C-alpha cells in the first residue's frame, strides 16, 4: 500500500514538474553510459557551383558534402548518442578566391555553425597597391585527406577573421577558431549525417570540396555486463 501511494505521488509530482522528473528518473535497468570518440577524414570531389554574376539578383548557389556517423545500438535499437565535446572540423577546399565562400557545418539535429564567411587577408595588395585576390582555397597539398586540411576548433587561438595569409593568391592554411563556436553542438545528437555546406556568392572563381574531417566525443548507453 505504501509503495502504491509513493508511486501515485511520483506521478503527480512529475505532472507538475516534468523536466525535473526526467532528470531525476533512474537510468534504464541494465544500462550504463559509455564514452567514445569519432575521428575520421573523408575525401571527395564535389564541384562548388559558381556564384551569380552582377547585378547579383540570382540566388547564391551552394555545394554540400555529408559524412555519416554511427552510434552503437542499445538493446538492438538505434540511439543517437549525445555530443559531449566537439574537438575540431577540418576542410580541404580548392578555389581561386575564398573570399567568395561561406562555410557551414550542420549537425544531424539541424544545428548550423558558420566556420568561415568570405575570409581572406585583405592586407594583400597588387603592384598598384590595390587589394588583390588571396586565399586560393583552404589547405594545401593533395586535394584530399592526404593533403593538409584547415582545422577549426574553439581552442585554437587564431581567429579565421584574420587568417594571416602571406603572399598573393596563397591558400589559407593552419588552425583557426571558427566564426561561431563548435560547442553549439554539445548536447545534440551524434548519430546521422554531418554536412558541410559551401556557398559561393560571386561569379568568376570556381573550386571543389576535397575533404572533410570530424573529431568529437560523445556518450551513449550500453548494456551492463553481468557479474559472475
């Protein structure tokens, strides 16, 4: 009788304070939380459609590339996992003027983070002292994961707002903090497609998405081992 009354009180309390009860409820029987890290680089060759010509009334075209992430099943059923830390995202992009480009990473849950938007080193000038195109792509070497990718991470001290390119028409290389924090993804799902979107806003320069790398930590439910 006492147990039945306690259960009824718990139901009433949960009706009034649903969010608190969800946090207080015990984990599913036979389950424990495990941690894992996802680290992968995937090569591709996806053309980035050229931006619109003046007077720029046409929509800005975009290219996209998605990397699937799988999370171990629990009791035979899919589970999303939960992002606990997002370490970095790396890109290798060939393009003749990265100041035309905006890069976004979109999580399986639909959250979007701007990595870089129309960035190059505006201090570069031509022989007449006029601003010159700079930033021939992101990364160097082979146009794949075998090359050097540009990494974005919240802990990197140099901001992509000032990449510090050297020389005319040089690629952006190195590691940078993104336009928006990757910590935005923490608490969201790990499982599903992580998508890089590259938008071109100006005609006259073209390129390709060549590689995308991801590094993040996540937690998920796993069966408890029976003690012998």
